[in-house]
């Protein structure tokens, strides 16, 4: 790995962009799994009696 203190501004900006893209992809994946789960279980899951 390179030393973060010795790299240029371009490399730091590129890494920040990749980190943001990865975080966004992870959040979208979690939302997609949640939506698919709710759809597969059906809408009546929320109103089901305990």
C-alpha cells in the first residue's frame, strides 16, 4: 500500500470517489434486498396479528 501522506491530490480524490461509489452500491444493494423481501412476504406482513 502507498503512504497516504505521500500521494498526490489526484489519487486522494480518486480514492474518495471510489469509496463513495462503493458505499452507494452497498446501500442500494441493502435497499434492493429489503424491497425484494417485503414483496416476497407480501403486504399483509405488517398488519399480521402477533
